[in-house]
């Protein structure tokens, strides 16, 4: 069955290289907090939320062994 959920297709990063915003496959743009909420509620395919050592929650791509679809590898957007 084909997954009908949105996916992240592009990202914005800050000067430190941290992800700050996401563009979805339907063209929506989400800031990090919005994206976090949607990933947690299962609305975005191919990603999950994990808790870092600092106790904060972060978005990461599902570990599928394919580095080309890592969030850091997605193209940027304005």
C-alpha cells in the first residue's frame, strides 16, 4: 500500500547547520516546532522524533540505510 502521508522534500538550516524549517511534498512550509508536532502525530512519512541527550526532542529520518534521504541531504529552500 502506498503511503499517502506527506514527506519532507526540502529544508532550511541556520548558520550552524541545524535544521530550522521544512518544506513538504504538498508545498507547505513548517517551522521546526510545527514540523515536530506533525511528525509526532504521524502526519509525515519517513521521519521520527527522538529525545536527545539534552532532553529536547528532535526530528530525524527513519534509519533505512540510505544516506541520500537523510534530512541533512535534502535540498534547501528559500
